[in-house]
């Protein structure tokens, strides 16, 4: 967890409960999108620490259309925020719309929210355009005294932006997730380790790595962890990591041999 200053934590503790009441009232009244945007604007200002008059704007044009809100620091857009009415559940079409807005203006970070549910996405500028869900939370369920909830707020805050916390958190999410862990479990070093431990557990047992891999694939790991684009990306990353490590070890082994050969000459 990033080191959050006492001042920022105190601001979270003071303002979050107040806006939880505001959002609950807005939800009960089923307010429209425009009124939801007004609440979000205040949350960015009072909870997340942005200057409402200089750093939060609704005048940001994307393909002749104004986005709901944009966070601009020193004339650079840091977040595009797509807001839906508080009574509308966020759907895939809303995500795609928000991602398209960011992609069309080269803005990598997107916030999608209906006031209660908040989602932070990072766009991958590739073909086709894709995105990663970096962080999500329910504002009504936040406990501003809880460290994990403080971290979610800090990622979106001005202070977190200045310290580039969002990129650090993204790197963590990319490295510690079910797809990476699933690929690691099915990697040769881990499968060999499991085989070794099974042989220690039951002396004389005969078991092959392929047999262990089959059991893990079919009976231990969920299918969704092993299939799809994210699973393939994780597998590629893990394979690349082990290949790089093998190459490095090989060079380290060969280097002394070359040195000894040179000395003999």
C-alpha cells in the first residue's frame, strides 16, 4: 500500500460518509444523469482533492461531443470520466463508449461511474484498442478507515496522481492476478516441484509431469483462468520470463568456462 499522508486520510474520513448519504439520497430519488454528474464533480473536488474550478472540466470535446467530466492538470487531461445516471447499472456498452472517448483523444485513463459503482480503466493502444480494469469499488460500501479502501480512493486522488500511484497499482494488478498465478502453476518449474513433493509424500510413487499437469488443468484450476485472451497473455509473459532466466543462467555458466579457457591459453 502507498504511504498516504495523515492529511489525506483525514480528508477521506471526513468527506466519504457525507457523500455516502448524498449518494443514497440521490439513489432513492433516482436522479438523472445531469444531477449525478454534479455529485461526481463534488466528489472529485472534496474527497479526491482536485480544484473544482481549475482542474475539473465538463468542456472537454471529443469528436464534437462533450465528455461528462475530465481531470486536467497543467493543461494535460489525466482522466476522462464517463458518468451514467445513478439508477443505471454499468454495462459493457458503457465501458466501450468510455474507452472510445479516451482512445479518440489519446487519454489512457478512464473512469466509468454511476456515482455508486466506480471503475478505473487503463487503455491499451493496440489493434484493436483494448483496456484493463485496474480498480473498482462501491462508494456506498467504502470504509474510509480501512487501508484497502483508502488505497482505492488514493489511486484516483490528486495526491496519488502526483505520485504516479495509478501506474504502480496497474503494474501490481498485471503481475498479481489469477491468470498469471494459473500460468505459473502450470509452468515446468512448478510442475516439477509438485512432482518432487508428491514423490516425497508417497515414497515409491511413480508420477509424470504430464499427469500432474492434466489433473491441475481439469480438476484444480477453473477453466476461465486457462482460456481467453488474458490467459494467453499471462502464459506468454510467464514463458518469456522463464526463457529469459534460462538464457541468463546459461550465460553465467558459460562465462567462467571461457575465462578458464583463456587463462590456460
